[in-house]
């Protein structure tokens, strides 16, 4: 039972990673350092669309896994 809960927490972790990558890809993250912001902006202009697509795919996959995992835990 404890391994099931740990697996569910890991799935939520990957969902959070996907959300963070999506927010990065659309430029919603704030940076305290101007140099880091410029580097992130340059990287985002080169590969932002690919990161956005992969982040959305990761989030969709993890939501399905979480729903199925919770359904399995309940039954």
C-alpha cells in the first residue's frame, strides 16, 4: 500500500514538472536575475514550441495515470 502512495506522489511530481515546463515555454516565469531572463528568452525563442508540445503531452499522460491510479486505489 505504501508503494502505491509513493507511486501516486511521483506521478504528481511529474505533473508538476510538466506544468513548470509549460509555464516556462509560454514565458510566465519570473526571473530575479536579468542575465538569466535573457538566456531563458533566447532558449525559449529557439525551442519554445517543442517544449510546449512536450509539456502538454507529459501533463495529459500524467493526468490519465493519476486518474487510473486513484481509481485502482479506491477499488
